């Protein structure tokens, strides 16, 4: 992997400087990090540092998922649970199907390659989404919807991705097998998260030492993820469950008041470090790909993924248009445009088996879509949110 303590220290220094500069320039921190990563890629000392699936999944993703889930409050989540679930299942499938068909007929990809790309790029990325919306100061129901959807859709994407790869490699796939895999991936992930979090909370309740309480939350974050991954369940859903339990049950007595403040500070910093490393490494990897040689599939993919996201959001939200959980037109547009792709898609694509048809095309195109998502969508979301708040304020004043 090429990581040394010197390289890690230098990357953290870069991240801190980028954070200060990005705030002064009023640009998303994630965008600044990717740009910095592109610059660092030209330094010889960083040539051996690789962005790998194991690095993303095993090291960097658990703290980001746990930190986001830790701050999700169960009561508002429960009210929109059906909407979020449909967005994370039906929405992902609609988007994946649309992108698959388009890549086959417009980019002239084989069905197998188009299907793999369609499903891995359909799910929004919790890392990118949470980073951008947190920086932009989004609050209330809109932030809950975008963050919860990005956290929940991993189960659908994971099962769909495994099915697509199996089909691409010529393996037999049945409806019963898919249903079983979906149930095991989602149910197993939730059970692993609940089991690890429950044990950690029981032990945390017997101490008021904030350092020990931080340690138990760390065990909850990584332990749930690794346990679920060991049994081929959803690690993201396991850590999501652990974060929800420890964030909502912990304040009821398992975690002391002093411990709560310390835990929050620790996870804020852990998320900052993980976010910084992910986006810096994405930028460094982008410079090693040749997008110009595949310009037509890249353009087609960006258009299809964008339109597929609209197909995921608007019909699903229409189902709730006559209920009390309806979503305003402005919020639907933010959900559509704020469906960022990032580390989750890259972790899946970097784990593609060597013998997969069009593997290199899928990798290059996926990185191009992620770059578009970070630079174009990531830069335009904060102004959209600010303008929306100003419009609401003006309406209230009048």
C-alpha cells in the first residue's frame, strides 16, 4: 500500500491546510482535497500509495458510517423510514436498470459489463453525501433524507453487485438465490451491528471513564463492520445499526454525560481524518487514469447516471405526494442533484475480479463519474442550499 507514518503525517498536514483554505474560499472541503490529491500525485514519494478496496472498506469507511449514524435520531428517522427504504431499494434498482440499458445501447458495452457498472454506480455514497451536506449546513428533514438514504442503500447495492458480477462471470443466478442473498446481507448486517453494539453498551454502562467509553464505541464501529464482512453480510448496515444504537440508547444511561461529549469529539475527529484520506487518495488515483481515450463512454455514463438518479427520486417521491410525508419540489431536486458518488462505488469497482469483461473500462468510467460528482455536483450543492434557505426566509418575512 506504500503507507508510512511520514506519509500519513504529511497527508494530515495537507488536509489541515486544505480545510483552512477551502473555508476561506467557500468551496467544499472534499473538492479541495481531491484537487490537492491530484497535485500530490506528481510527487515521486507518493507514487506507491494506492487507493484499494481493503483500505476503503476495512480502515476508512467504518468510522465515517458510525459517526453519521451516531448523530441520527430515531424518532424523525422512524417517520420517514418507508420513504427512505423505497429510495434505497426501488430507487437504486430503477437507476441501475436505466444506466445498464443505456450503456449497452449508447456506449455499445456488453450486457454483462453494463449491468455491473449500472448497479455499482447506482447507490449514492455516504462519504461524499454526508461530507458535502454537513459542510453546507443542511439541517432538518432534508439532511435526514439524503444522509439516511445514502447509508441505507448499501444493502441493495451489495446484493445487486454480487449478482451482476456472478452473471458477468457466467455463473447461474436464480430468484430464490437473490432473495436469500438479500435477506442474509441486510438481516445479517443488522444482527451483527445489534449484537456488537449491545455488548459494547452493556460494558460501557459499568464505567464512567470517558476513555473506556470511547474505546467501546470504537469496538462497536469496527467490530460490527468486520464481523459482518467476515460472514459476507453488509458491513455498512452493521456499522449503521451499531451507530444508531449507541447514539440513541447510549444517552439513556449506558454512556455518561462526560463520556458523551468525549465520544462526540473523538468521532468528529476520526471522521475528519478518514474523510481527508479518502478524498486525497481519490485525487491521487484520478491522475493515473486516461479518460480522454474513453471519452464517449464517459460522457454517456455521466448523462445516464444523472438521469437515472432523477428516475430514482421523482417517481418514488410521487408515491408520497398525497400523504403527510410528501417531499417538496425543491427538496426532491436537492435529493436528485445531491446523489453523489464516491468512495463506495470506487471500493466496489476496485474489487472487481480480474477476468471480468470490460473491467478496465468500468474502472475508468466509474472514476470519471465520481470526478463529475465531486467537482460539478459537489461545487453546486452549497449555493443551491443557501439560495433555498434565503427563499424560505424571504417567504417567512413576507
